[in-house]
């Protein structure tokens, strides 16, 4: 029988290594089916940066059974929607369908796990598409600053490059490079299926086993073990790092990045609370719709104080230690130095003076509201089941609010003292020198 856990979530591992996580939700006759692969930009090295994102593009080009046009037509004809996204820790594909049509999605995903075509003409066509995508991002001061910041903050870990990859690698990668990346990482033992919606667990497991259990543990090379994800350790930073980016636009931007713990670290939840106090709840806003941060400390000090047009922060949950970032737009007439000084003043205040219980509770209430927003649909539920399973296990998200509620004002002060230091920071400035050509962009990617 399937292994079960709290909140009616069922987890099972098939003989070929495929992990399946199911959550029944019978409010509406809809099901979201999502396949996650433990491969993202963190699994790339110089020479193939951007391969995970490029492979995602190729997965929409069809198989011998279903060509590209037919894939879209079949799903839309049944009233469904499909998409995919590549991030630093994973690549995921999903279909949200009427409940009685979900078998189509299961069939399509099983087929492309094994049989995706990497036609040379399609590879070259997507090379042009992705280079154009990267060029579009480069028009954004936010992207350009963020790329340089990650490169400066990480000397060893592959978190130091953007999801889309370096332009030199995008120009030089071959069809064989991409196909080898697909063969190595797209296998049952490296995958997680999450399903949320109107189904019975027994029937859903039977359908998944029907289409996926016959796939070998490693699709392309059965004599080799499936890709093993190493735990790469970034050496501790031992001094402040600074970078300056110059480019188009009339506006200046400031970003400060502190090395931060991974999602499974005991300090992670306290840092989420710290971020909520300083910048407003933002750590789980993958779907947008975050709460207002106008009452946060940095907003009051910098926006109301006239130093910044906007200010925000974020500590995203990741497999390995990543970054806690504070970013803002410098107010015309103010300097980057003045804005940075004002931020450090607030950091020093939270390091030396414990937050009041009422302030902490207000910040945590904002985070709870954001969590509620991010779980409204079956698609979001399937997302968080898979996301949690990739970074830790599916209970990570189920217990998020419970663990957050145990964060104390002493915990917030402790992590501020530990992580928000001058020896642990990378400071970046974007200095505009001409007409603006784009808006800020994040390193998260969604395609097709």
C-alpha cells in the first residue's frame, strides 16, 4: 500500500526509482499533473551553461508519436493547459486538465521522458530563439546586475551563473551536448511526479504505473547509474566584495547579497522571518501576488525617507546555500552610497536590538497570507508538492507555517548577527548613463 502522511498526501516510489506524490482535492473536477527533474543550472559546468533551459525548449518539439503541433492541439482540445519552467535546482513540466482527461497528460509526459527528438534543425532554430531571449534579458539593468552579482558571490558553486547560461556556451553547444544532458538527467530515478486534484489515489497510481513503470531506471544508458547530484560546497566568504555595472538607462540600482542557508537548514525559517521584518513577505512569491511591503523597516527607512523609489528582499528556498538579497531603485537626487548607508543602519539596528513581538507577529502574518495565496489552485498545490520534494521532501511545505510559528525574536536577531555581516556581503551597483531600454527581470524562467 502507498505510504501516506499528513494532510492526505500519499508518496510512493516505483521500482524504477520514480517518486510519486499525490494529493486528492475534490473541490472541482480538475487535475494538475507535474513531472519534476532534478536538473537545473546548478547541474551545469562551464561549456554547457544553459543546457537545462535549452533541453526544456527541445522537450516541446515532440516525439515520433506526437509532433510539436499535435502536442499543443491534443491538450487544448481537451480544455487543458500546459507549460514548463527551468530554475537553478530543477526543471518541471505540467498539464492542468479536466479530471476525466488527465490520462492524456500522463501518456504525453511518459513518452517525452524517453522519446524526445533532438532534430539538428530544431536545435539550431532554438539556439537562435534562446540567444534572442538572452539579448532581451540583457536590455534589463536588473538582469545584468543580478548576473554579475551571482558571479561575484559564488567562486565554486554553479549557482554563480544564470539559468539561461553564458552567451559563449549558447553559441558553442552542440546537439550532442544537449542530447547527452537529456539522457543523463531525464530518467525515473531522477524524477518526481506530483499530482493534485479530483482523483482517487489508487486509480491515479495505477495510471502512472501503466505508463511509467516500464521505463528503465536510466533511460538511455541502462548500464550506468542515474545522475547523482553532488552536494557542492561554496567556501565561506572572507571579505566584502563589490561590483559596478554600467549601462543604459537614467536610473541607478543597488543590490546587496548575503550568503544564506539552504531550505533544509535550521536557520532558514528564522531568515524568512527576518526578511519579512526588513522587506516584507517575499520568500515564496513564485506565482507573484506577494503582500505589500510598505510597513516593512526598509520601506519606511528608504522609501519614506526619500532614498529609494522601491526596496525589496528575498531568501528563496534552495537545495544548497544560496543568497539573501536586498535590492532597490535609487531615488533621483540621491546617491548609491547614501542608500547603502541607510540600509546598513537598519541592519545594524536589527542586529543589536531584538524586534518587538508585535512587529514580528505582523511580519509573520504577512508571510502566512502569502502562503495562503500561493496554494489557491490545484496547479499551485502540485507545484509546491514537487518543489518541496526536490529541495527536501514534500512535508517541507506542509510544515512551513508550523515551523515559522516557532521562530522567536531571539532567532531573528541571531540570524541577523550571523548572516548580515560585511564579510558575508556582495554589494553591486548599476549606474545608468543613457536612455532606458528594459525593466528588471528575475532569473526564474518559464517557457512555451
